C-alpha cells in the first residue's frame, strides 16, 4: 500500500462499518459459542433484550437524561469560568505568569480523588456531580486556551495596530475572533472527557444516572445491562460530538471556506 | 517641509546567547517629500524591512527618531498605513469588513463606512467579491484587499513591505500597475520596500539603495520617467540605463551578503 494515499469515500465507509461488524461478530462468537462464562460477559442478543427492558420497564431513559444534564451543566459551568481566564492568560503575560504555575499544578489533581471531599462539601446531590465535572474540566480548558491565544498570529496583531486598534481593540476584535474556532474545538474535546468524569461521579454515592445503573447492575451480575449502559454513553458522546462539530462549522464558516 | 523625516535611525539587536550584538541598521537619515513615491531597494537581510517597521512604530529604533509631519513616532497608528508581505487579512472578516476595519476601530457609523468601503472595493477592482472570505481569494486579490484596507483609513503615508513578494511574476506586474495607477490619481506619500530592481524603478519617483547588513544608504537615485507609466516603459532605453546602474550597485552588495552568509 502506498503511504498517505487517500481512500475513496465509499470504501472508507465500508471499511469503517466492517470493523464494527467484525467486533460484534467476535463478541457473539465467544459468548454464544460458549467460550466464556455467561456470568462474566453477556452475549449481544441478551444485551439488547436487557437494554430494551431497562428502557421500557425501569425507565432508564430518565437516568440517561439526568446524566446528560449533569455533563452539560458541569461542562457549561467550567466553560464559563475557564474561557475568560484562558483568554486573559494568553493575551496578558503578567496574568499568565501569575496563574500558569498554579493551573499547571491543578491540572494534575485527579477529579475522581476530589469526590470524597466534594461529597463532604456539597452532599451527594446534583451540585456534587456538577463540581466533579467542573474540577475535571476547568483547568484543562484554561491551559489549552491560554496556549492557543498566546500563539495568535503576530502579523494580524501588527496589522490591526497599524489600522488604529487600541490594546483593548486588539483583544476584542483580533485575539478573540482569531481564536474562536480553536476555542470551540477545545470545548468539543473537553466535553468528551466530561463524559468520563460524570460516570465516575455517578459510580460513587449516587442514586440516579447511567453510572448508577452500571454499578447497580454489577451487584446483580447483569453484564448485559452494564454493556448496554456503556454503549449508550458511547452513542450519546458520538452524537454530541457530531452536533458540536456541525455547530462549530455553522458558527465559523470562514475557517473552512 | 518634508512629510517624513528619518533622523539618525539605527537598530542593534541583542546578541543571541551572550554573543556579540548584531547591528542591523547603521544610522540612517532620510527626508521624504509629500506625495513622493520612494522605493527602498536592498539585498535580503539588509535591514530595509526593519527601517520600515521603525517608521510604522512596530519596532523602536536603538538611536535616532522618526518624525511624521513634525511629530515623533512612538507607536503604530492609523496615520501610517501598512501592507505586509505575508497575507494579513483578518480571515474571519469578509473583504468588505476587512476594508472597513480601520474605520470601525475609529468608531465611524456603519452607513458612513459603507460608502467609503464601496469606493475602495471599486478602486482595487474587487467588485463582486465584497462578501468573500480571504481564504477564497487568490494571493493577488488578498494583497489588493490589504492595499484597500490600508488606504481606506486615509493614512498620511502608506508603507509597503515587499507587498508583491509572494506573487507570481505576471500578477506582480499587474499589481504594480494597479498600485501606481492609484498613486497617480490620488497622490499619497509612499514608502515601498523591495529587493526587485525593476519593481523599484518602475514604481518610484526616487529609489533609495541600501547596502548589505548593517544597512545604510548607498545611493539615492531620482527616477524622472514620465507618468502615467505603462508596463512597456520597462523595455525603454531610459529604464534600461537606470536598471543597469542599479543592478551594478546592488550586485556588489548582494555579493557581500553572499560572502558573509
């Protein structure tokens, strides 16, 4: 095969789908064929059956909705705080010198390790779930945006100065619009991570949500339900990613033209 | 009185990793009359762009000062419009919005801006492209927009840093005629940096030749060719004589650069 040679779109789709088919086929073979103990791994068919029962009888869609709300709530909270701080750090070097060392340190504090502390502070209600996602996302967003903003094209800044921009005008009408697509891309990336944090938050001290259903199913050895829950998370993550991508494209047509 | 005065401007860059400081520009004196079209010609790395950036206020001189209409230049401002060699249109703004940028920064209301923008779109021949993004334009069209953007601000002086350097030869020739045509119709003081000898003569009423680094002024040649100039001028005997003379001047400097590099 020639390296870096592009693949025609039709073949691309076929190749992409065929791995899913292969994956499920392998899964069906080891489970239905009796190669692994059913207690540890449900087969695809009983997974679908369990999932259907979850949705119809156990009102699992309510858990799904609650998890989605937590992800977006916590993510929104983190974005509202982090985006302005990130822009300020990227634009003004003293602000960066002041905050960067702390943020770099805080970034390595694992959000999951904060859960016991957050439960002490905020109980096991919704606020605690939002805070886990907030802690997990906020420092990441700040740092990535600060770096992107800091590498704003200097020639654009210089051009704006020669056109009469003030320092304030540079930040608002050059630095911010120039980096808006990158900032939106960063948020899309971090939203993906927020899905991980929310499940961790729901595994501990929770009575609702997809994560709760998963930990609950574990005690009943309902592996079909666990796998169904995991797949649901994957699907929602994929959907929100597509939606976010389409939204960015609609918002910043100039960056793709 | 001179429009622009460059008085003893020099520039020294600090040495890299404790090395010797690098002299980019020897002290330069230059007086530019109003509505003159001056080209600054020199080999690569001679500091001609640095000189232009000092006039723009994007860099500070190590010594000396720049006066525009008798006022010292301390920072960039809308009275000195600049066109860069790299494509510096704001990619998130359309052609029309790019041209309107300076007027908007000044707080001019939209209705007033629209008229001015339309006239400059017309001037650089971009009618029909007002709502295009810069990415959709060719290099020549981008630079035309950049010229319109700088001119729309009605600057006292227009600074151009090898604006056509990245364009192919044919486009470059057309752009030279376009810019010269604009200058012939609406007089403006222009400082135009280039390393292209033909371009330097064709555009200029006066060519300043600079030496290899550290740059200083080697010769100051008046170009008395008649206006309006047509591209056929480039093959006339007068033009060729000037070109032969400047080629000799610049060749010596280019060789010096090649030896030290």
